[in-house]
C-alpha cells in the first residue's frame, strides 16, 4: 500500500510508518550530538508516544541512559488502516533503545484507569528493579472516565469569557481563515478540568506511593502551557487554561507530600508553543505558532520539541540553571515569552492577512512540522514506495 497524507483541518487522517522512524531518528540524532548528562535511571512517562512526552523519553534514554516505561493510547494496524502515528513512533523508539541495550517497556491503553496504574506498578516491582526516579506527565486527551465514580468527562476547547473570533491556519486547505471559539458552560469548564487538570496525576503518584515504587529523591514533572497576550482568550482564559491552573495547584500539593516522604519534588513546566497532534486543533494557535517560529528562527532561538525538552532536562530538572517563576513553575518557555519576541509577534499579528500569511509567517516551517508529526515531508523517505502493512502488522510496541 502507498500511503499519502490526508488531512481534515488540523487533523491528520493518515500517517506514514516509515516516516515515523525518520521522525524518531532525527530526535535521537539531535540528543546524540549533545553531551551526555547525569539524570534519572528509571523513568515512567505518561503520554510517551508523541509530542513532548516522546521527546522527553528520547532525551532521557539517549542523553542520560535511562530505562523507560511509556504509557500511551494508540492503535495498531486494523485491516487497511495503518495504525496511529504514536504507535509507529513507539515501535521506532523501541528498536533504537534496544540497540543501545536500554530497557523500553510500553503499556498501550488508558492511563486514566486504575487497572493501568496497577499493571505498571506490578511491572516496576517485578521486572523494572522495584523503583522509579522520575515520572513525566504529558497527557493530552479529550476524554477521561473517572475511575472512582465511573463518569466519563469530555474536555472542551472553549473560552470562559466571551466568544473569541480570530484567524487561524487551516493546514488542509492551506488558507488563513476566521474561527470562532464559543463560550463554555460551567459544566464544560468542570469537565475540562476533570480531563486535563491534576486529578489523574495525583492518582498516579498516590498509587505509586502505595505500591512502594518511588525512590528517595523521586521527581515528577507535568507539562503545561501559559502563552502570551495574543492567545490569552483561547488559552490562559479558556477552559484549557482553567485545567492547567488546576494542574499547577496539584504540583504544590504533590511537592509538599514528596518532599516530606522522599525528599522529592513535583513541578509543572511551562513549555514553548509547538505543533503537535494536540495543539494543531486549538483554534488560532497554529497561526500564532507560525508567526512565533518566524520571529524565533530569525533570532536564532527557535526550538523544536526535542531541543525544548532536552534543555528542560539538562539545564533545569537535572541541571544547575533552572528558570523558575514566583509560582514555582519551570519556564523553558522563557525564550518564547521574551519581550522582544512577543513585541515582534504582536506586530506581525496586526499585519497578517489571508493574502500575506504565507510570506510573513513561517507557514512552511509550521506546516512541515505538522506533516512530520505524521511521518510525512521527510526528504529522505520514499513516499511512492509500497508499505507492506501485513509485515508491519507483526510489529508491536
Ligand atoms: P500529543 O497529542 O502529541 O501527546 C499526547 C500523548 O498522550 C500521546 O502519547 C497519547 O497517546 C497520550 N494519551 C492521550 N490520551 C491517553 C490516555 N487516555 N491514556 C494514555 N495515554 C493517552 O500532545 P503534546 O502537545 O505533546 O501534549 C503533551 C502535554 O504538553 C500536554 O499537557 C500539553 O498541554 C503540553 N504542552 C503542549 C504544548 C504545545 O504547544 N504542543 C505547549 C506546552 C505544553
Ligand atoms: Na506527549
């Protein structure tokens, strides 16, 4: 089968398994081109198959020699459907990790369930040396079933103040168009906090603690985003912002608990805006990202997912140059948030039109990044070649 890209707005309907290998390889090559660092040896990553979670796993494994457990929600080959991008990313990661003799174990399923927590803890006890040094929480999900009351909650990408209308990029049609983000009901705000807030992160830590699998000095980091003024309406003051503030509150609760019992730490890290499966569907966000890339690339301070996570780990979490704000949040988004960067993004934001957006933003770069998430647009992958799905179906993460 020959696999071609098919998009629907900010959603990729297809992905390329051979391209996924290249996607992962380039991130590994970046880490290998940098100095090795002293970091954790045993790591659990929730949301390990794509975006920021995958980049974190790659940095830790190939930069610090960590053995990793990944939890992700992905699909394998079903008939003519080639499986999800995160499925192939995980297989590519496994192959590379195994070559270096690094344990790489994967649990594909629902991280929100208690069953998943029990399975992971059992594995840590019986086959992973008994303890973990670090847990990275990098989930992005639209739905969560609360394991305690059994209710299924759906997150909504909505405003909490008023209807927000603004421009965005439609990668499918390659146009800039107006989108409107409606106002959430109180129920929708509550549900989004249920899905994307800190409750599940806390349940993981409680279960791991009870299971006796946390090491002395254990750390945990959850990923969040704040963003600048131009995105406040859709992010900071949106339903997702409400959920992220809940996540931040949870980090303080967990930090007190871990400090006391394990001399450990819990942090939220505010990451830079990047194109990922999760962010590409947020209204307005893709245009902001394309303008931001333009400015940051011109200034020589642009980072992709791997550079961003590698800096977070080597400089901040396991380094001596943490950037921490007054709310105790790690700030690898510090370059994005620089005044000169934001002033230039705002100036472009005022100038951008459906006619000039391809020239004045880094549209090409943002689109390439989006396509590469799904294994497309690599110059060294032959996209006319037949992909043998029957053969590939034998591979499991
Ligand atoms: P992503 O979609 O690339 O990754 C999400 C991961 O969560 C995948 O591994 C997916 O398999 C996993 N997942 C989803 N539902 C699951 C479930 N029920 N059980 C197990 N695994 C599940 O998204 P991303 O952009 O890397 O987002 C990760 C975190 O980083 C999010 O908290 C996001 O808010 C944050 N973040 C993203 C950006 C950005 O610009 N993309 C910026 C700052 C922070
Ligand atoms: Na992730």
